[in-house]
C-alpha cells in the first residue's frame, strides 16, 4: 500500500496523458478488492444489527404488532429475569474453555514437536469431527452419556459420580441432563478451535529455542515457562476466543445434553424468538450477550498483553 | 550448575573427550573420538558436512548423549549431565535468539535463570564489549545478521562458561562481515580468556582464528595441530586437500634411509625430506602446494641447485590480482596448478609456452598411495555449491 502510494505521489508530479488513469486504477484496486466483503457485511451484518437494536427497544405483542417506543426498560427487565442464565452461560463456557486448553495444549505440543511422520494424520484427526454435523455429534454424546451406557455405569462403579455430585456437576447417578454433560459437550465440540491455533503457534516456533534455553540453565519446566509458553501465547489467546465466544452463545449442547434447569442464555434467546415470540426481550438479550462478550474479550486481551502478538 | 564446578570466573577449563562414540541407528556420526582441549585455547573442529563435528559439539553441550565414552570438563564428568547443569554455553548456528525478548533480556537470560545478582551491571558490561548498548531495547528481528550474531555471542559469554561452543557462528554472514567478525571473535577470546570450541567447515576461518585445529572426517580426527603445521605438514590427502590446494604426483620412493628421500615421478628423480614422508610403503602421492612452485621458461636456467624440477606446457592462466593461477600440463597428461605472485611477471609465460616447474624439496611431502587423491575435495566443492551447513 505505502509503496504504491509513494509511487503514485512521485508520478503525480510528472505530467502525462496516460498515467493519471493508471494511478487512479491503482488507488482504486484495494477498494475494489474490499467491495464484496464490505457489501456482504453491510447487508447481512450492519443492517440486521441496527434492526435488532431497534427491535430491542420496541413494545407490543406478536398478535397486536410491535411499535418503536425506545423503551430501555426492556433491557433491565430481561436482565433481572434471566441473569442466572447469563451467569451460567459464562461459567459453563469458561470451564469448557479451560478444559479445552488443558486438553488441546499438550495435544498441539505433541503434534507440533513429537509426531514426526504422523503429523498430518494427527491434524486430520483433529478436524475429523467436522466431517459430521454439529447436531449429530452432540446427539452422539446423548448416547455416550445415557443412563444405562457404559460411561455412566463405569463412573458409578468407580464412585466418580459421587465426586461430581459433590461438586454440583451432576444429580443422582445420572450424567445426562446435568451441567457436566453440557460442559463435556461444549468442550468436545469446540476442542478443534482451541487445538489448531495453538498448534499453528507452536509449529512456527524454532525448536532450537528450547535447546538454547536449556543451554542457558533452564530446566525443561523453566524453558517451557519462559520460552515455549510466551511464544505460543498468541495461539492460546486466539484459541480461547474461538472457543469461549461461540460456547457462551451456544444452545444446542444445553438443549440436547442438559435439562431445563441448566438452560444457557442461548436457549432463552432461542425460546423467546421462536416459541414465546417476545421479540423485544429476545433482541435485548442478544444485544446484552454481544456487548458482554465484547467487554470480556477486550479485558482478556488487555490482560494477556498480546495485542502485538495477535 | 556453576556452583558444582569451583573455578575462577573467566579462567575456562580443560575439555576432555575420551573414546566418545555416537551412533544414530547404523550410522556412526562420531567414531571413538579422543580429544584434549586445553583451558583458554581457541580450538576449531574443521570438516565437511556430516563429518561429526556438530554432533561432537552437541554432546559437549549436552544436547546429545554419547553412545559410549566420557566427556570431562576440568575434573568433572559431564557425560550424562543435563545441558542446563553444565558450565558450557553455545552460540548456535541460527543464533536461536528468543524472539519475544529484547536484546537486554536475551543477554540476561542465563543470569536470571541462575539468580545471579547485579544482572543489570553485567549485561551492560557485555553489551558494551560487543558494541550492542544502543540496541538493548530492540527485538532480535529488528537487528541485522551481524548484530544478531553478536547478541548470540554476548548471551553465551556473559555466563563465563568453562567452555564456549560456537556452532558455525559466522555461517550466515556475508564474506566481508565474516572476516570482520572472525577478528572480533578472536579479540574477544583474547580478552576474556575462555576456552572456545569452534565448529566450522570453512578452512580459512579455522586457520584465521584457532590455535589448534582438529580436522574431522567421517567421525574421526584426521589430523590435529596448529594451523601452520596442518597446512605445511598434512599427513593425509584429505587434510592436504581440505586445507588449501595440493598437486599430487604418483611416485615411488627409493633410498629411504637418506635425509632427503628420492622419489621417482615418470622417470624423473625428485627429493622429499625423510621427515615429511608419511607412508609405510614406497608407493606414494608426492604432494606440493601450488604457491611453492616456481615457473620459468625452458632454457632460461636460474633455478637453484638441488631444487626439484619438472617440465611441462602452460595450458591456461588466469589473473587473480595478487597472484596468477597457471595450469601446466605435464608430458603424461596430468595438470599441475601453480600460483605465482605478481612480483616479477615473466610475459613469456603464456598458454602454449614450454616451462620448467621447480620447487625446494623441503616443500614436498609424501603421503600413502592407498588413499584417494581426491579425498576432501568433493565434499568441500559440494558444500560450496549447496551451501549446506554441517
């Protein structure tokens, strides 16, 4: 860009008949390239956003129609009714993100540094779940966690469910229709989004840096802490965002693996829009979700101090 | 760590490798290597790629474990010690600077890991020594190759290791900068007095910097000695070819008890000092360096008495500035390379001229004919072409 601009500036000083049109074309090229994306976003993102925001301030009912009254009380009412679902969404998404990180980091590390000729095969395996639809995969977890299934009976025999119950993650002897099931489903479904960015960051890293750290008196743990981890932080940040944001707004897992008592905010928005048909409340909730995720994410990025890394 | 090896900072320590062998599967990278590197010396391991020099270095650093043998630093056995518990630091070939840390923190890295006091003062001193002070707050990717090289050196030097390992540290620099850095490195080594072990495939670099060179080939030390000694008295054709160039004549020795042994080349009798015959048998490669040869026009007899002489015809000459390189074809078809200083240039010596090659017998050496005359040539040429690091 800058080189092109500089060139254009220089050529501007030389009078010529052909050049101005060439320069104009050059100046226009980046905008032309942006045009399809900008149009797409304008039509399918910006316009709906404004209409959604407008809707969130309306009053009325589905039968009698809604009218624009700029009623900000919609927000306070929606929040005071549904704050537990909000909190639950962020807690579940937070736990799932943490679990994803704990599972994905060692996995990505192994693929990046230790897999040798199996590297590509392992990467395909990481994304293999995407060959099936999100819905089917979540339904499969229903079967896996079913009451008479091998997982539930085994964990019961080993008294793991007792521990889970103590932690408030399960109820009775069941796994299905519990917070544990929802979190498990979220973790499973979003794991690749955590694994791939971390893998990409680690794979870019020169393994000789680890040798250099050890040569400079770092134990393996210290060299991980001082070299590997900071250099993979960009991947970790990207992975947590890609996991946390969709997980916080997800409703499929809570619907198929949870119970009405463990509804997440996505389920509320879903039912307000499509069953209760209370559009202003649904819109207010959607907007609040988006705003709170934005705030959380910007706080997180500032805290991680990785603006320059990302 | 350093606490375990009581020694004066900056004094260095002897490095001993005893019968060290390293194999990777069937491939023997280092074959029963024994070396003693005295404290405070600048030691070079020189050889073509794949000769085992880098593997040797990595074993000293602790990044590879020997299959068998022992490595001692001073009196301490470090054969199986972890890399972070050895008083050894490495300047890596690719520098391996930490991209997320600035220059100051890169250099301070080793001190911080050992919880040394006065990190700031020490880092500032070493940055001063390596002329990096103005760059202290830059990130490595904002530096030029030569600057990065100095950071890598400073990062290792600041720890005052007993042994400093340099793995082709100048390989990535262009020729002019490399020459400059060679002198700087040598100067720094003189100043700090540490033991430096330097791995390189560049024979000129090894000769410029090292006190002692070990020429390695196929996992073994081919010959060890001071640069001048290796150059003047190669024991094998590999060393003769790898360090500089050599002309080899097939010769047969006779009268081996004399001080100057007679060698017969295509019926011509030449002299070679008995002390420079490294061959049990009488069949030898009779070697002489191109710059030791003198060219004169036939019949123009000013050649000193007792000098070796052979006649031939100039096939080719190329002017290189300080010298002219000639190729002289012998009657039996062999081509001899001659470097003539451009001091008294004889304009009659042009391609096609009949010339006499002469040289002092003292500059002749005789090597065992069972070796290939081309040992040490192919690998070097290949390396120059591919630019492959060892």
